């Protein structure tokens, strides 16, 4: 017996009932936003009997947000000025303002065996990455000085 479908979060074991109305679509979007990164999918309602139905909770939450928006706006903007939208983030001080010649070694590949920067990048034919559209292999690095393979 088919009863309907639901949007399900398998991690939290919760679901909301799906439908075609505008309000139902808002509930589904809010549910998906709350469960972002979780395994979410569609299922029949009879398949998720043991899960918690949170549809009414989302409808109530969205109704509360609508009333707050209507009371807060008074026909104007939600924000007093564009500056309210901007927040400052402290990213800390940079270590070096200028990157000198000595700093370039930190960003170059080095051989783990001998410390040389003379590195060659080649295909690692023991590790296939893809067969489509043509066979692609992973990359590995070979030191030209001591022939050590790494990466």
C-alpha cells in the first residue's frame, strides 16, 4: 500500500513528508539545510516507520519565522544599513610580507631520501585512475639524483 514519500536523513533517523505545495518545498529545503552533509534521500513512508516524523516541527518553525519577519520588517528592510551585512574577520598577521629566495624551498617538492629538489613527475602505471575516455594513471615523483620514487 503506497502512502506517500518522504525526504529522509538516515544519520539522524528523521524525515519530512514530501509534496508539491510551496510550503512543503520550503520545509524540504529547511530540512536539507539542517541535514547538510548527512546521508539524505527519498523513501516511501512505509519504509521509514521507525524514523521520527519532524514535518510538523518544520511547519511550525517556518510559520514562526514568517510571523517574526512580518513583525520585524514594518514594510522596510530587515537591515538598517549595508554595513550590518559586513562582518570583520581577523585572519592574523602574515609571517613574511615578501617571499624571498630562501622561502621558495618550503613550496618545492623535495626528495625524502636525499633532500634534492631535482624531481621528475611520471605516470605510475601500477595505479589506474580511470579507463574512460582513455586509460589514465596516477602520478608519482622520481628523484633525478638518487632515483627514489615517492608520492
